[in-house]
């Protein structure tokens, strides 16, 4: 029997909680097990943007931000990868510089050292030089920098369509096949 994939989802205090919610819905559809970590600021933004608590989000087992005994704190625990969705510039800086101040940072560090997929959905604009240098350092360490920039070519009709499409993109970057994702098919004659 094929073993169920496990993904780590970290939610930090940047705007974009809807992306994480849609990501969890996609993981449920794909029957991927999700272990989650949410920062204190992430909890505040989730409540502000969506009126939700982490415990109200679908199909996720949550671990405390200060729980360094959690499975994802060790490379011997098997995870397919990790998404930080959304990712603050402070979280990016900690990951890029190897500072494991909390479980989000440590889990990301473990993914990098074990050569597992790590997707950082950075959420800030405009970027300053420090942000760009930290993105470069994280990329050089093996992370994928995937800014929260939704696409419009699939002609979304609502914000939820944008969030779902972006969340599906994050899932594919993690190496998961999302059958419902709308993919670019190119322009057709007459378009």
C-alpha cells in the first residue's frame, strides 16, 4: 500500500491567510496529511482576515510554535516538504540565516539540511535590499522563493479563485499533482 504523503504547513503573520486555507483544502482533496505550525502573529492575521482560529482550519494537526520536540524538528521524521504560506520577511530572514528561534524556523532548517522541498511564499511589497539578499540566501540553501503573486490568465471571477490557483501552484512546487489546477494551454489560433 502506498504511504500517505505528509506536508508541513507554517502560517506566519503576513497578509494572505486565505492562501493557507485554500492550500489545506487542496491537501484534503489529495489526501495529504498536513502538520501545521502557526506563529502568534499568524494567529492574529488569520483572525483579522478571516475571523478564524487555526483550530477551525480543515484537516490539519497543529503543533505549538515553541515545541522543539515535535516530529518536524528532527530530520529522522519523514516529510515530503514544507510550505511557509504566507511567509513574513522576519521568517525569511531567520530561515536564510539559519536562526532556529521557533518550530517554524527549525522545521524549515530541517527541510534544507535534509534536502527536502521548502517553499517560501513571501508576502511583502516593495522589497528592500535586505529582503532580496535573504531571498537569494534562502534560494542558495535550497528553498524555493514563491512570492504570493496570483495569476490572471485563467480569468478568475473571485478572490477565492485567485487564492485557490496560487495554493495549487504552491502544491505543485512541492511536487504534488493537483488535477483540478488550471494550467496554461497556450494561445489558440484566433485568440
